C-alpha cells in the first residue's frame, strides 16, 4: 500500500485566559484507510516570523526551489575577467630553467627586459602593445614589478644592450656548466631586416634579402652551437658585407667565451681569404663550400677531375701555397637530389618553350599575313630569358666544364 505523505506548516492561534497564543507546527499529513492522519515533526512556535515565512515558501515551491534559489542568489552578481596568469607563469619558469633570469639579474630593468621577451612570445611586439598586454596579464604580481609604461621599456632596452656581452657570457656558462662539454663545432649565418623609418643609427642601404627597394636595413649575424643553440648575436650597419661580420664572431669565441678548439661553419659567401686568415690566427678550423669558378680552376690545374664527382664521398688534400702546414681538404660529392631538381627545372623550361613555339606556329597557320620574323624573335627572347634564369653563366658562349647540377 502506497502512502502519500505531505509536509506542511500548521499555523494557528488560540486564546487561553484572555491571552492569544500562536502555534506553529511542522507536520506530515497522510491517509490511512481513508482517514486523515497528522504527525508533528517539529514545533516552530519559537522561530522568528521571517524563518517561518521562509519555510512556508520553501514547502510551497519545493519542486522549483533549486531554480528559484539560483536565480535569486545570482541575479545581482556580475562576472569580470581577471588577470591571466598561465602564460606569464610558464615563461617565468622557463626563464629560470634556461638561466635567463639569473643572467639578467633582479633589477627593475632586468624584470622589464624579461617581460619584453614574454610579450614577444605571447604575440605582441611594440613597446606600447607590451604595456597594454600587461594590463591583461598578472605580470606585476608574478615578476614583482610596479606599474610601468612604454618609456620604462625603452629604458630597459638600453640597459639590456649595454649588458649584452655579459648576459651572453652568463648564458653560455649556464648552458655548458662544468659537467658539460663545450662544443667545438659552431654555425654562423647572416640575415637582414628592412626598416620602415630612417632614424635607426645602423640603418643603411644594402643588399636587401626582403626584396624591399628603397628601404634601409640592418644586418644581423647569429652564431649557434652544433645543435642550433644561440651563442651570440650582433647587429651591423645595413651596408655591411657578410664576410665582414665574421671577425666579430671569431673574437667572441676566442675572447669572450674562452673557446680554443673551434670548427667554424659558414657558406661560400661568408668565409673568404680574409676570414680564413683570421681563423688561422686563432688556430680555428673551418668548413665552407667553394664556388664554381674555384672548382673550375682546380679542374684546369688537374687538382680535381669530373670523375671524382660521384654519389660516393671523395676526399682530396692539397697543401696551401703560402703555408704547407695548413692543408686544405676538399670533400667532393655529386648531390643526386639537387641533380633531380635541376633536371626537373630544365624539363619545365623546355616544355614552356615548346608550348610557345607551338602557339606561334598555330597562329602563323591561321593568319597568313602574320610575320614569321616576329614570331621567331619572340620565341628567341623567351629562350634567352629561360636560359638566363638558369644561372650566372647562362648566355655565355664559353661552356663551363661543370653542369649546373654539380655540387
């Protein structure tokens, strides 16, 4: 037998000895064999009126009480986005692990410099945008900084530039602690970045890798270890030739980082005679590539032969004329991947030229009055253009002893 129980408030008054009393009981109501029964659960007569009213209201709306409570409690509550913590905290931990925090120090300028690095990683680059970004991240709380503006960040950049060599040395020491072996192989390369303005003290017109005509630029040289870990970076005037930047990095390795066994790796436009002499002065070795004219000269002098250029590595040792104690080692190899790339380029050019000739022939057949000389001239111009794109020696009557796909 199912008994349905209903809870309710029995609120009534009665008079006794000319005094009126209020009785408030919390009771259950149910039926047994058609007879209504009541059980008293609690006497609420001593409760305050607000409490009794609240209980009555709760019993009356018990099926919708949860929704009502949520709406009533949060109807006057507003939400607001707080300062972001995650990105700054993660970068701060990485800076400690990599030794950047220790290398910078604990000054206000050091902390602002660290924030500039973080802001660049988060996605902002200018000083003003870094200040605005700090309004959305818990920078001051995590780095223990006071409020700052863009002029403070520019001052921090000046402070950072004046301590660059000391910081690079500290990072180098941290990277290669006493229990780690200092590398002997170093990689070096140069790039450039154009400037929109004209007030940069290093800005100058030079060979622009960005293909931006009429823009000043700066030249940037980066030195890394054998796995690409940055060691030193220098900025030069925009008209500085690539080989002229090598000397700074040689001195950096020899003097600042106290490195004695070095194999310096640079491309064929980087390491030339002057740079080789500077490397020899520090008793450094080097690896570079020689140019095609140099290879052709060695072939004419019968130091090398075309048969040596195969997919198997071949080594030729030659004493330098000025110093027999400094032998040159030539590692020869034909690059099969590059050979296939060059073959594909030639096939593509030939197909384009054949398509143009067929188009001109079809036009001549359909237009009897068209001039053959004009079509021939346009075809020859196209052929000359394609040949000129193949390399610096294209278009010359003298044939090179090496093909373009030799490496």
